[in-house]
């Protein structure tokens, strides 16, 4: 049989868990910024995952450029989310959603040039961010 104290603790825990957003614009921004920093600091790591040849200087530059893009989009999203300006949150959210959607489309369009495995892996990663972006966008619209 459940005591009154157990019931109070459970309702508090449920109330607390319900108020903590799992995916928010700020969370997605920090995640994106972390990915950006990782790509800037170690651009060869994701390129070596394909198991093909050693990364070229041009490839490393491209990965660092993508890292810079993600760092800027991530920090912009965090700044907008913490400003409580819904217009800024919406604009930055639209920019990151567009970026991730284009990444997914370009990844699939590159199937012939980079191979099925790498193309699909890149598209799935981009689509995971699209899902997170959409979830954060719906949370921002609801609040």
C-alpha cells in the first residue's frame, strides 16, 4: 500500500519531469556548437570513419568549414534561446532547420560519388538533427 509521502514524491517527480524540456532550441544549439568545435579541432576523425584513403588537405579544410558553420549556428541558436525573443528563436531555428535539411538532401544526392554507406550515414545524421530541430521548434511555438 502506498503512503501519502510516496504519493507526494511521485507527483513532485512527475511534475518536475514534465517541466524540464528534453529538446529545446538551447539544447540543440549547444549540441550543434559542440559538433562544430569537434569538427574544427579534429576534422580528420569523421573522414577516417569511411575507411577510404587518408584525408586530403582540401577535405580537412571542408570539415573545418562545416565545423565553423555549425559553431556559428549553434551559438546563434543558444543566444536567441536565452534572449527570450521568440522572433530570434524562430529565425535561428529556421536557419538551422534549412541547413540540416539541405545537408540531408545533398548527402542523398551524393550517393554515386561517395557511395551508398557514406551517403546514407550522412543523411541519417542530418535527418536526426532535422528531427531535433523540428522538436525544438514545436516546443518553442508551444511556450
